[in-house]
C-alpha cells in the first residue's frame, strides 16, 4: 500500500504544469531581440519563462489563443502628464491622467511625465503618483519650481527657474528623473 501511494504522489508531481500561463500563436514583436514572427509565450511566476514555436498547452495551467493578436514587451509612453500638482490644478487637473487608469489596457508599462513637476513639488509627485503606481513612472523634471502651470507667467518666470535646485533634486532622485524640461 505504501508503495502505491508513493507511485501515485510521484505521478502527481510529474503532472504539475511548468507554466502559469501560455499565450498561443501570437505575432511576437520584440525589437530588442530582433523578433517579428508567430510564437508561443509561456509565463511562470509573473515572468517570461519561454518563447518558442510550439509549446504544448498541457504544460500550462491556462492557455489562451492569441493568434489574432500582437504580443510585445511593455510599451513606453514618452510624453504624458500624470501629476496635477497642488499649485496648478486648474490647468493640469483636466489634462492630467492617472497612469494606472490608461496604461496597461493599451500595453503601456512605463510612462515619462513631461515636466508636470518642478524642484519645489517633485516630492509630492513622487509620493502621490510615482510611489503608488503599478505603472513604472519616470519624470522629466521641470526647471520651473512648481512645474507646469499652463500660462506664460508661470512657465516663463525666470525667477522660478533654478538650475542648481533642479540639478540637486534630479540627482537625489536619479532612479526616476530621466531629464530636465
């Protein structure tokens, strides 16, 4: 009896799927690796585990036919405004989007905010948006202390432009600040 249980358990272990999810037959576009062809993509533990011509469906817990779709690594939106800020809500409030509300459903996993925050309010931007978003958010830091304001008297105010403070904030947050606007 003990031997029969051991054989049964061993068989069960062999039957465990290798992958959590299998995307079958999608047109893969991966510029980094020079791929533009039909392939299967297997995912395990939230990461790409295999890309191959034909991965058997039983090797995954769930298989989805994506033969009519394109499959690509996450896209980057290089110009967004995802921070309304505290000083310019009347301007950016209506023209600003929350990153997680629009990104993933269109294949975007990373965005670059184009100067909504400046050296004065970057901390607020980091705490309210960057730290809370599932979408990866990078920033172009505005040289104007309060960031964008939508009016020339705000955005062209040379008294609010401080290259030293801008550089200091940029260097302190170099993991997410990718440039100066």
